[in-house]
RNA sequence: GGCGGCGUAGCCAAGUGGUAAGGCCGAGGUCUGCAAAACCUCUACCCCCAGUUCGAAUCUGGGCGCCGCCUCCA
C-alpha cells in the first residue's frame, strides 16, 4: 500500500514519492501577523500538522518550514492606528500565534522564517529576475511580468487573458499588464523601508515565500501547502517567480486545505465573521478542538458549529477514557480485530490523509478495546499519530471537601443507606461538577464541564 | 462571465463502479441497590431527471440548490 495525496497542481491523487528518499521538504505558508488567529488558521495548521505527523510516522524525516509575514500593508496600517512600531505589533502576534497553536498540539516547525530576516535573499532574487527580463522597474516599484512566464495560471487553472479582462485597469498604475504583481514596493513617507538598488522600499508579499522556501529547503521542494485561498494569486505567483528564477520546478506537490465556514460563508478576516482560537478555547480544550477539525477530510469545507464542537469533545472523551482505563502496555497477544483495524487505519491515512475516516476506525477499535480490554496500546499509538491522547497521565485532584464528600458517600453506600448516598452523589454532580462511577475496582470520579 | 467544489439518516460526516464507515442525539435491552460508564440491538428510497453498465451514492448528460477563487485573506 502506498501513500497517495491530492496534488492540487494536477487536481488528482498521486502516489507520494519524495525527491530524496526518506526526506520530505515541506513548506507551509504561515500567517500575516497583524491579528489573532481564527479557526480558519487553526484548521490549516492542524491539518498540515496531521499530514506532517503521518509522514514522520511513515519514516520520513520531515523538514518543516513555516513563515511569518511580518511586514505588509496591513501590519503597517494596524501599527500606525495603534501608535505602535510595526515590529512590536508583528512580534506580539507571532507570540499570540504560538500561544494559540501550541494549545492545539501542533508540533513546532523545524524552522520558522520571518520575512524581514530574508530581505537580502529576496533582493537577490529580484535582481536575478530583472536581469533575465522577468521583472521590470516601474517607478520605485519592481514588478514581475506575467506575460513572460508562459505557464502562468497552471496551478490555479486560470487563463491569463481571462484574468486580465476581469481586472480593472487603473490609469495611474505603472504595471505593464494588470496581472503583473509587485516584487518590491516603494516606501511612502513614514513607512518602514529597506535600502535597495531600486530605492527605499519593502518586499511584496509573494516573493518572501519563494526566497525563504528556497533558502531553507532548496530550489525544488517536495510539498508546498496552505489554505485554498492562497492558491491564487499567492501560490501562482510563487511558481511564476521561482521557476522563472531557477528554471526548475518549484514544488513537486501542492496541497490546499478547505475553508472553515460559518453560516455557510467562508470565515475570513475580511468578512469579519471569524472566531478566534483563543475564544473557542475558553469553551473547549485544545485537543477537542483539534479532534473536531480533524473529523472532516482536510480538503472539504468544514461548517463550524458550537454544538458540533461539543459533540466532538464528548466523543473524544470516550476514546480517551478507553486509553486511560485499559492497560496500555504492549502485549504480545491481542485480538485479530485490532490488527485488522490497524491496517484499516493506515489504508485511510494512506488515501490522502483521510483522518476523518481514520477516526472512524478508531471508534471501531474502541469497541474492541472496551469489550476485550486488549489492544489499548494500539489505539493509543494510532491516536497519537493524529496528535491525540495528549496529557493522559495528568492527574487531576479534587479539594479536601470533595474528597470528604466522596468518602461520606462511600460509607453511606456501604451501609446501604442509598437515599443518603444518592443525595451525596447528586450534590457532587450538581454543586461540584464531579460525576461518580461505581465500577468493579471501586468508585471513580470525573469532572464534567 | 471564467475556473473549481459541494448536496449522503434528526444533526455532523466517510465512502468515487460491487450493493451505504463512524460520531452525536433518540428508542429498546444487558450490567448496576439505583445510576453512570461500557456493551448489544434498532433508525438512509445517498437533491431531482435521463443515460452507460450484469451492477451507480460513485461514471456521463441535463436540471435545482449552495459555496469558493478570479482583490488582502489559512
């Protein structure tokens, strides 16, 4: 069985073969840091974390590079509004990114790259593109000439003429073609700038990812990923400038995740309908949110709903219970069904990282584990492949008061004073949020949220 | 207008040619002092119409409804 993934470049599922055996060079487009991350970001980073973990599980060494766009118009605007230095603003939101995303059990990237640390590499690339006639100077700007890249539109399947006829041409625009995009942008007064052969300015958005991906991973990488909305123009432009510069294919596989929608609309910064990750994490723990996001195949739209999120929390708790309750040490003998289900799990993951299906398999396995008390270690291992079952051994404690109530209830129950024991059980549940379960091995307590 | 995607049970959601995974909710049951947890059982004319095929949720054509990209957005 071999690993297949949907390459949005071809629009088809393809067998995954890395350029160098056992190594995957993976570049993921990060965020522009001028605001807090929302659920759309959460989905992208959780999805590709899942992809990365599975590749690692299959034995690949994954070099995972992710950027922060820490200079751009919106950052400058926000910083200006806040009367703040743009660097302070971007730093603040980079920190916020880590705070939020870490709580979703996303592994840290092998390398995080900040756009402003790669000005030199970007300028080198721009110079090269000007020299080869792929870019031109227009006032203080440098633009990429789309018409000189014959394959423009090959990723997003757009036809250049259609694109151009759809664009409003602004008379003041110095671009030769309306589809051309800016590689270097002249600084207006009061804007941050870097010195360059073309005057004071800052890099355009697209050039950073090309420069950073190449610097960190090489001219041709294995996987380049991001949200569906980045396909055009961002990734299309990355291809155009990178391939014009090197003459080589930029990325072998392109992966794009589907949107998170809310009220049937895309959740986005510009529509102002986004829900911040940190706000959701007030209501539900990070692993539950992660689980919720993984329950829909990564390419499909995910319609966010709070009841759905609560449902995920509840069902994840069942999986966690099983792994906590049953012996997780490896045993040589376990039911045949477990082996079969493990294969089914891998088949699902091999088929374009279908975590949604794989989770279904986990629930089938759950039943076997709960009925036979065997195979919990396999369930645990597979859940961990998806980044689940974190902090299982974190021991919770209850106050002395609750401890005493539990003890009193046990005494009442032992002396068959059921009225009193039930009263105490209800009190613990309703007043203290602690639910008791009488099992063969004595009473267990559990917090309910 | 161009390009792409989606429509599966009360809700969420896999499945892309072999006769519908899984979760939540609901009903019944086993266990339990009663519960809880766990387990068992039950719940789908796969948006509509036509076609291809021995066989279609899956392929083709035509509808209807919804969404996305084409401007910054994961």
